[in-house]
C-alpha cells in the first residue's frame, strides 16, 4: 500500500488511546486502522486523489528542472531512482484508494 505512518489516536471501537496505522496515498489519508482491535475507517478519496495525482504529475517536470539547475551532477546520478513515475508505487496507491472507497461504501450501506 502507499505510505504508512503511525499515531496514537482514540479508537471509537476500543474506546481507548491506541496505536493506529495511517495509510496515505500521496498526501491523502485513506485508511486509519487500530492496531489493537483492527477496527479501520476507510475514506473515499478517489476524486481528490485523481486531482492530487494530476497536480503531482504536472508539477514534476518543473520540480525536476529546478533540481537539475541546482545540482546537475547529483540530479543525473539520482535519475534511475527518481524517474518521473514510479509505476509500482502508483499501482499500490490506486489499489489502496479504490479498495478503501469500496469499503467506505459498504460501511455506509445500512442493508449490508
Ligand atoms: Zn481499537
């Protein structure tokens, strides 16, 4: 999945402050899960994710150009690691966002 960070939050299921796993896709928080009881909250961020992704793609060439101007040698040698899009990361992010959106919908559906 995307980026995972940890934070101590109050779990609405445990009713206690527990360690939570926060899964991000880019800058967007997608899933918050309690590491104690496994309760998770998914957010449907598809629309915002796509907008954010578009922004990240658009800003990339300018960002790379700026880095190139500052450190031409360092930039060139670091290229293989910083290629414009990291396809695997992107696939993981998209997967995370869409899976969370599906789960979020299921929680909202009173008939399920
Ligand atoms: Zn919990």
